C-alpha cells in the first residue's frame, strides 16, 4: 500500500486517523463513510502486517489481522453493491487490487 508505509512502525495516532478521514472521507470528522473506514482498516492492516512479520508466533495478532481483513472485505462488498464507481475509486486510490 503506497500511502500507508509510515504506519507500520507505531500505533495510529488521532492526528493520523484525522488525516486518513480527511483524505478519503468527506472531512476529517467524517468517520462513518465507507471509504474512510476502508482506508482506516487498510492502515491498521498495514501496521499489523509489519508486526506479524516480525513476531511470527503472535497468534492473537494474526487473528486480529484476519478479522480486520474480513471487516474490510465486507465493507468493500457493501460499497460494490451500492455504488460501483465509489468502489472502483477507493480500490484505485488504496492500491488494494492489482
């Protein structure tokens, strides 16, 4: 993920969350939009992937990572059913698909 590489080293702060929601949502306080939530889940997934690579036997973090990927998948499915153009835009911006 091109824009989430700096989130791998530490927890995501309030300022970083606001920045994500401002870039992908309608505003920095728009936390309910599907695009904003998908972008936040992608940042959290990038963070957890780095942790799992460094700590291979941390099974609880692996489980949390799988659950986050599932949540993001369900939101993407919802967005695809409701508005295909918004789905294509968020996929393109985040670089989730090849």
